[in-house]
């Protein structure tokens, strides 16, 4: 359970597997043991190294799409959000309009703004450091930080994951772009699928409710239907319709009146 600022039970949780004491009316409150800094650093390094190495795939894919070495490295340095970077170069490689490709990449990057809203409450980063911390608000840093039991551990996890991933991602992007000519077509090696695969692996455990899974499923269907018939980059934008469609259907089902004789116990 994550720390809640300003509450006396911050850092505490209900003991797993036990809702109440026998004969008692209140949940059993037990102290959640804080994780050691070394354990948090170890986990953060694991995520940062594992994902950072996939920057090599982006460097190769970007160079194969026709971007220069400077353009490829600038994307990793300034944009630094893998799914958006792969979406951009993938759309360009497929012959898509640059503006459409950029719009699709921007749409994917918007999710980081929602991560930032949650992380700002958890991390409470000093004002002077917020512009630098904002650059590291991505899927991996958010996942590691939000998994920690308290603010100190969350800050360590965020900082170590962000620093490790930023350095490795940019270094491997450079190496991938430099070695692209030696490797040839990235599609032969399947490197163009590495970025999306990492993104899906991070996203899947976060789909915990039926509504979230339904939105993801509808989005996948929209993309698969749109890829053969729509210009490159547009299917990503069309997938944004999944959320309002699922929520509208869910709301309609909730508002539907129960017919007489169809209630519980009938």
C-alpha cells in the first residue's frame, strides 16, 4: 500500500489474507515493513537495464526509416518515450505523412501527463527539480515508483530507474543507429517489434478491471482493422475511440432499468 501524506496510518496496511480478527469488527492493522534502499535500487536497476537495452532496436529502426544519426539521437534525448518514438519512425518508414506520424506519437505520449499527475502527489519533487523529473515520467519509472510502499522508496525507485534508463537508452540508440548499415533491414531481425513488445509487457499487468481490459481489447481491434485501410499513423489515433465507446456502452448498460420479474431472487 502506498504512503498517504497527512494520515496517521501512512505506510500501514491490512494484513494479507486476514480481513478481521475472529469476533472483532475492525480490520486488523499491521505495520508494513519498509523495503531496504538496496532492494529498491536493485529492482530499479533491473528495469532500467532491461528496457534501456531496447534503445538499440530503436536506433536501428530509426536509421532504417531514413532518419539521420542526429535526428535519431535527438528523438531519444528530447522525446524519451519509447512507444511514441517507435510509432513515429514506424509511420515514417511506412510512407506516412510526417504530420500524421507526429500526431500519433503525440497521442501515445499524452499518457505520461496522467502518470505525472499521480507521481506529483507521491514524490513531492522540489520545484527546482520538477522540469528535470518531468523528462523521466514514463511507463517504467511510473511503474517502479508506484509499486513502492512509501515516499522515500518511491523517490529512489523513480530516480534510479530514470537515470539508468535515460543513459542506456540514449547510448544504445547511438550504437544502434551507427550499426544499422551493418545489420541491414531491421524487420529481418524483428527489431522493429522490440519497442511495442516492451510497452505491451509493461501495460498488461496494469489492466486490472474489466473496463480497462475491454478498452485495451477494443483498441487492438480498431488498430488491426485500420492498418490495412488507413494511412500510416492514423490507426493509432483511431484507437483512441476505444475508451469513449466502452464507457458509453458501460453507462448504457448500467442505466438500463430492470424489468419486472427479472430482479434478484426471481
